[in-house]
């Protein structure tokens, strides 16, 4: 599943000593590609697990959402707005 790949990828960058610049200059593009390949079941899996994720994890996902994510991406961003003031 793509969700598991995205989760693992994001956790690697959250847990490592990689710079924020590296994430925003390069690494986010790989995460964005994973997100754009999500199936409906991947989106559902992400929603089921979102409460257990850190704010930084959520911020990184939100940063990766682009027009290719279409309605699922928009719905995810709306859910973050309702979830936490610190994320968006």
C-alpha cells in the first residue's frame, strides 16, 4: 500500500537529523509522488491512522498535496483544519 510507503518515508525524515531545507527543497517531491499514487483505500487508511500521527507528520503531508490529489487532498486539508490549530 502506498500509505505505508508514505508513512515510512515521512517518519524517516522526521526522525533523522535531515535539515528542513532538504525536506522543502527536495525530499517533499518524493513524498508528493507517493501521495499522488494513493488509491481510495490508501486515503481511507490514512484517515484511520491520522489521530496517531504527529503535527509535523500532518504538516508534511499537507505540504505535499497538490492538484493531482484532487478531492481527497482537499478533504484531507479540511479535516486538518477541523482537527488542530497548530497544523494549518
